[in-house]
C-alpha cells in the first residue's frame, strides 16, 4: 500500500469517528492517479446516505477537500456506503435500458428527465457501448439539459445492378 492510500485509510477512520458513525471494513481502491474509492460498511448508513443520497454527496465533497489538503494535491474521492452507489447505478441503467427498448419498438425518441453531469456521462457511455441501434445526444443548458435517446437510422443500400436481389 502506498503512502497516499495509507493516509487515506487513516483519514477515513478518523473522519467517520468524528461523525459518530459506526463503521467497519473500510476498503480503499485507487482507480487512477488522482481518483480513490472509499468503501465502508456501516449500520448507520441511513445517517450517511439520507434520502436520495443527499448526505452522501455532501460527506463525499467534504471528505475529498480534507483529503486533498492533507496529501497536498487535488484528488477525487468516491465514498461508497453499503454498496449504495452500485445499487443506484444498477437502477439507473435498468431504467435507461427500458427507455432504449421503448425507442427500439416505437421508433420515437425519448427525452429523459434531468440528470447531473456524472449520471449523464454514465448514460451516454452505457448507450454507446452496448447498443448500436440507438444513440444519445444532450440538448439545452444548465438545469434544463436533457438527454435524448434516438433511434439510429439504418441506411438501406440498393444494388443498382440488381445482381444481389
């Protein structure tokens, strides 16, 4: 374990003790040079997550600032409590898959509700990696920004000579 990861482990333990949150099994994973994932199990997950992950977003932001200050460089930190984010991603991708299926059946585009930039990136990636019959595009700005899932036009080729007909 490198020194940055060791420091992250110690900071994680101290941080969650300061919050008076019971925790166990803290695991640190370095996803890239400046991105770390902190995974923990907690009986107090309801305090850490709160409805729709509002507390988790705030806690993650504050923890990332504290961590960046302690290691002397800007780092991105994802805090995962009891696999909440993984389950949230599964639900999101199942929702998107249902919309893709609807677009494929009807041929009509679907405009999704508002998603934050990070979720929009996941949606665009999911659709582009796993489906060739539809594509996504984002339109509008700010809180009005929406993803459109559209059916891809498949070009019809006609053999002019008539040899393959």
